[in-house]
């Protein structure tokens, strides 16, 4: 089994458990240089809110998109946008990543911003 297949299987296992709840999903993806987060409505198949370290304001203020501080900022921004749209409860989807480091920082930032999960 290749490493990619293991990652895909992990992500699918997490998503299967989350989709059973029927609530909106806060999905997080991290690369080596950036972090991305979005709230997805699986019933409609559309992204409602998104935030990342690549947004113009973040590129100017953050030194890098690959650290815990940047991830926390992205989580807070996502929560702010979600609350403006009337979204208050989501399910956290860590995908293939461990709940640690930058992934955990996004979750903490979103909680501090007012999202409940």
C-alpha cells in the first residue's frame, strides 16, 4: 500500500463519519507552505465560506503561511466570515492530517472566533 493510498483512506474514513451527522463541514488542508480552510455544505455540494493564507490581507501581514500563528489567524478569519453568514455550528474535518500543530491551531482559532464544534 502506498503512502498516498493510506492518506486517501484516512481522509475517506474521517469524512464518512462526519457526513453521517448531516451538519456543515469545516474542512482543513495544509501544504508545506500554506493552509486552507473552508466550510462546505455536503447536501448542496457547495463551499459557503473559505479562508487561507493566500488571501491578499494575509499575504501582506503574515510572515509565512506555514506556521501555527498563521493557521490560527486563518481559523479566526473563517469564523468571522461564517458568523456573518449566519453559520454557528460545524463539524471539524481534519482530513488525512493529525489533529496537531497547524490543524489544531485552525480549530482553536475558529473556536475563539465563535464557531461551535
